[in-house]
C-alpha cells in the first residue's frame, strides 16, 4: 500500500499507515536537507543597530532631541534584512553621529539656560 513521490523521491504514506511504511523523519515537513550548508550570516550589525534605535527613540521622547528622529530612521533601515552589510554599517554610523550631535546640543542648551538663569527658581 505504499505510494511513491511523482518526482521519484521518498515514498509517502496516507494517514494512519503502519510504522514500517512511514517515510524517514524530517521528510516533507519543512525541514531542510540534513547536511546542507547553514544560511549565510549578516555582518553582525543587528545588536548595535537595535541599541542605536532604542537610544534614539528614548532621546526623542525624553530629551526632545530633534536629530534623533532621522537617527532612529537610519537605525531602523540598518536593521532591515534586505539592506547590504556595507550600507547597514554606513547607516548605523550616521545614526550614532546624529544621536551624539543631538545629545551634545541638548546638554549645551541646558548649560546655556542654566548660565543665563532660566533654570533658577
């Protein structure tokens, strides 16, 4: 009562077939070849890009950092899977630069406000 695959591969059995007539495990259930090459890895940008995205979003909300808006967009683009690794590194670099410049400007504004007495009671 066994059937063969039309492409000439492993035989397949209808539901409830006896144990000895079942195909080997992993056949036809979405598993890849047993000894195939692993998928290629990306350049390792995901961790720093995720940190840059989170810090830029926190800077937007907490510090009203206007430069963190394009920084978070660039970090989000660096996280996309279809972005080439070189481009993702460049986007991530610009994201960190925008975050740093915006943070420095925020600190500078607070120092200027404090020096001019606007933060006094």
